[in-house]
C-alpha cells in the first residue's frame, strides 16, 4: 500500500484520475433517489486524499477550470442574446438578490463566528455552490488584489477559502437536494405536469413526431395509373416526404402533367404514420419497412451558406421534390424553430436532413456545406478563445483604491459567450460538438473540484470540529 501512496505523491496525473474516478463512484451511491452527484463526490474524494498531504498542481486545477467555464459560456452563447432580450431584467434582478443576500449572510456570519481571513469568501462560494466565486476569491488573493494580516501567507488564506468552501458546499448541497425532494410534497407540485405546461408556453410542447422510415412500393393502383403526378401531389402528399421514382432500374423525374406507369418503383422516405396510410394507395409494398437507423440512410447537418437559398426563396416543401431528402430540423441563430411547408430557408440556417448519400451530396452542393461527422473541434478558435478569455480576465482598473476586473472566470465566460453566439449566427467556424462540450464541462469542473478537495483536506476535519456547526448553519 505504501508504494501506491508514494506513487500518488510522485505522479500528479495519477492522483488526478484516481480522485475523479473514486469521486464518480461516491457520487453514484444513492439511497431512495438521493445522491450527491459526481461534483460533490469528487470533492469528498479529494478531501480524503488531501488529508494525507496529497496535492494537485495549481496548473492542472487552473486548466480544468478554464475548460469548464469556457465550455459553459460557449454552450450558453447561442441563446444568450435571445434570453437577455426576453427575460434579462428578471434574471438580473434575481442574480442581484441572490448575490447580495449571500454577501450579507457571509459578512455577518464571518463577524459573529470570528472566522479567519478567507473563510467568509469560502462560505459565500460554498453556500451558493458557486465554483466561479471560489476561483475569483482565490485569484484575488494570489494576485495581491486583497490585503490580509502580515502574519499570514497567501497560501494560508487560499487554504481557508478552500476548506470553508468544501464544508459549506457538501452540507449546503445535501440540504438543497433534501429541500428539492420535499418541496413537491409540501406544496403539492407535479414536476412532470409543470414541465409540460412550460414546454407549451415556450412553444416546444408539440406532439411527438412519427419516426422517419423508408418504404418501397410498385405502382399498381388505378388512381396512380390514371392521374397526373401534380394532381396526386395535391391530393395525397404531406409536404414533407421525399419521393424517388425508378423505371427499368433508373431514377426518373416525372413532371406534374405526366402519369406513372405500371411497374414503376416508388421509394419514399418520411414519417412512418404517413407512409402506412399513403403507401397502399400506390400499390404493393416490395420490401419490409427499413428503419431510419439503416446504413443506407444518412442523417447530416447542412449549414446554408449559398446565396441561392434566400434569393430563390427556397421553402421547406421543396426539399422532397427538389433534393429527395427529408428535413428534420431547422436551427436559426442556434435555436430550433417551428416550420411548415411554407417556411423559407435562410442563409446561416443549420438544417438536419435525412436521405441517401447521393441526394445529401446534391443538397449540400446547392445549399452550403455538409457536416456529416460533426466530431472535429475547431482547435484554433477553441484554444485562442480560452487564451483571450484569460487575457480579458487579467485586465483590471482601480477605482477609489479598489482593483476591479472580471477575473479569470468572468473573462473566460465572456469569451465563450461571444464565440458561442457568433457560431450560432455564422456557423462556419468555432465548431465544438456536443460530446466534446460535455466532456470539457464535466472533466474541467471535476479536475478543478479535485484540486479544491485535495487542498481542503489538510485542514478540513480540524475546521469542521472548530467551526463546523456555525459554517453549516450559515451555508
């Protein structure tokens, strides 16, 4: 066992991943639907290892925090402007209320409990479960922006901040989870019902759409053998389904005044519910239903960059006849929009299409460019975005003897918000796929919390015995 402890002291990377892995396991432990989650679990694992003197390098902790905050800003950037316009004043008032009340409680508690320097900042950050507040407080101490008694080193104050944060975070989170569990019973709130009401108020509570499938039919019914294609489209087409017609093994295009022939093959990609009702009107089905997960179909995103789309006023109903693909979603400025057959497609829209590779390629060539895989991150934008965020956070001004600035958390958040917003407006740069965003936010936060827990572990239990009840009550 000693060799493992020695190895943990020697290998900082090993320590980081052991703490995160163990913390994840701790966070998954549940009882009657109650669990602390990975963040609190990693914090507890860090405290355990930190009690034995293990520490994470400041650089690893800083990198983790930078990844987390930037990714949060990037993810929020797409809808930030819309939310700011719609509910900005409400959120501003709420944030001022929460931060001011938290500040008052922290200051009063620090004086009543005679807390050591730095502990009030940890109390504020932990009570609000706010990691950026913790990082800002640590930055202020390490940069010399705040003064403290001469008999204390900056490292001692940072330790006080981390320890108090760890205590109030764990117990504060526990109390919050218990409160959230109790509120529905006390006030008789049905979360599921309230969620549906909220979705309806936001216009997203629509009926679950039918799955997209592929079916193939042979023309044989009288109506299809005697009625022009244009008239059939008016009678039966749903305005969304993509239809391909084959004759003698070759794809053909029938004009509105032309009529299908006996034995023509009609291949349709569209909602299963519609195909089940429309298919028998054509003729005999040739093969069983093929799911949209079949390898013969592709689902891709196309970023509209061509000027042709707005000039020609391309409408949603044209995707089936023109390109032989099904339009699943439209994202405009980062937000999904409701659409009908008459909805115009505009430049910078991001379209989710389903169809065969050949048709997808044609649509992509006409409309813009295709994001088939969506797995590559724009590393230039990503890395320079973080660098610029750190630079913004380092800028400060002095007013009345007080140094004011956004700090690393604020700078990284602003940079992430800006790039995320620009990506939503002009989706040709700054790609950061959703799986990559999740990893950056999750791993970055957990790496930061591992460092906090390890640092707090050295004095956690001592502080808990000395001031625990007061800190828990204040938090």
